[in-house]
């Protein structure tokens, strides 16, 4: 038998309970932290028991945790309902005491085989039991007796296995209260701005979803995507990224997964920041938007209104023109010769310009909603005018595409995508926006 002793497990595996020690009135976070720490320790331990996923994590994993781990090991996205449904999740291992080896009328060879099998079962069982005893001893140090006195006998010994102790602790002391849920939802609904990076933003949103998972208030993927898209739509430089999401990426997987959403926007953030770096290299420091960006944002936002010029819009047009004039003025002052080199005033002009633009976008948005609201309940955007003057065609996405987007180099292909499909020879591909690019053609 060569598995570690209880003392050996405690000193070398568990790294001491001091880090997750609870006070007599622990917060929910502290209570959750106990399982997290113990699990972390056990997941570092190689486990050869058949049916385990290679570590002793199963000792303290709930059924939900075990299931999620297996799905991720199988490479299955939790949002992919069909794949989750079809997945075969192995049960959690539960080594039992094999008792005595009962010898049958075996040949010598058969005896050797049976004995080996029996020894493995027994060793696995004893090893697991040592692990559980070691974890229990640590839990007893970490958790004040009064919190788990219901699990102790008269001598103060804990009668339960680690999983039961942790479940008990969480059921009794980790229940989510309405005010906890509200706090998490407030955090989740907080808008995105430049005080945090995109990865900090996604980490924040993810952690809110994780906290509410397996509660009645869990945030479904569709809700998460809608909320975050709303946050991004309020950021001027993400306008195109949001359009691309609506027009291209989302089409491929309906409903889209959270991973797809994060991947798409993370890519867009990266592109934006690379562009900023390039501008900086070119000596235009702190410029949040180029003039081209400004005019393309204005043009694309205004083009949404084509054909729908409502009375309300006409009324507001003067206001928008005034704002445009302000933008022009700011742009002009910025490109006047004496300020060509980076100067402190660039920053001021720039933030002023960004403020004007943000304001303007808000106005235009409220016009396109026809409600003056905050963009909630936004309808799917339709395109009534070409955005791009080229003949690019993509089998998956149709036409009126950005310069770099064709059938050949499409990044988000629908199944059956044909690489050499072109505008004139679409090979059964999408006819999206064809009427804008080839107005005479029947679609
Ligand atoms: Zn495409």
C-alpha cells in the first residue's frame, strides 16, 4: 500500500485551514470560500481512481460542480442546449469498502488477476478515506464548532463526510437574500465606460452570472447578451462592433453563446486599441476618435433615418446640425497648424468632442426608437442605404460589407459556406442587402 497518511496529506496537500478560517458570524463570501479553497487543494492532487477526472476534486464537488467540470472536459459549451442534452456525464466516483477478498474456485492466473483488482479497490478506498479524514480535521480547525454542532456527536466528533459538511454550511449560512441578489444585479447592469478595461468588464459580468447560477435568479445567456450589448451601444467607438454583431455574428448561432459574444467584442476592443496605438505612434496623442471616425459615425447614424424622416426628426434636425457645427469647430481648431503637435489642449478638445458626440448619438438613438427612451426594446436595425461602396460579397452575409469582408475571408461562416461565391455568382448564398447593391435585381 503506498498512499499517503492522514498527517502527510494534511501537511503536504491541504496547505492548512488558516486561509479559510471562519469567524462565528461569517459572511456569505467567507462561507463560499471554504469549499473553494479545499477544492483548489484537492484538484492539485493526482487521483488514479477510475471514473475520477484525474484529481480528488470530486470529494468536495456538488453534483452541479461535477457536471460543469465534466462538460468543460468534454469541450461542451453550457449554452449549447442540444450538446448538453446529448452529453454523457459519468457519475461521480464513489469508492466503497470492498471488504474481504472472497476467493472462488480460481486458477492461479485468475487468482492473481482477482487479487490485483481487489487490492486496487481497497487501496483506492483507503486512500480516499484518508483524504476525507484529513479534510475533516482541517474543516474542524477552520469552522467554529457552534456553526456545525448539528453535525457533531456528544464527543465533538464530526460524523459527516466533507461534502456533507460543506453542503450543510452553505445551506445554513450561504443563502442568498433578496438584497444580495439586488446588489449583484445592480453590478451586472452597471454600464461600461473607459474606467475599466474590456477584460475587467467581462470578468465583472461573468462573476455576477456565476454568483447567481443555480439560484432562481440566474442570468440567462440571452439576457446577459442583451444587457451587455446595450452597454456597448452607448459607447461611440463600439457602434460598428455592435452592428457587426447584429448583422453577422449573431446570425450564425441563434441563440448565440456567451463565449461567442465575448470573443467578438474582445476582438473589437483589441482592434480599437491597436488603432489607438498607431495614432499615438503617429504623434496624435490622446485622440479618442479620428475625424474619419467622427464623420463615419455621423453618416452611419444618420443613414438609419433615411426613408423614415419623421416629423420628430425634422424638428430635431436643427439641433443635430448645431451639434455637427460644434464638432466641426472642434475638429478645425484641432487641425489648425499651431496645434498640430500634441498639446494639452488636444485632450480638452477631444473630451469635449467625445461629449458632444455621445450626446448626439443619444439624441439620434432616441429618434430611431421613436420613444426618446434609453434604447431598451430596440428593434433590429434595418439598412435602407448602402454603407460600403464596393462589390464585396459573402456567401454567409450577403453584400454591402466592409472592405476586408468577402466569401473567401469571412470570419463567421454559416455551415455550407462557399468560398468562391461572388456578387454575380452567389452559388445559393445569402441575398442580404442585395437590393441595395443591385437595385434592379430580383432577390
Ligand atoms: Zn461573411
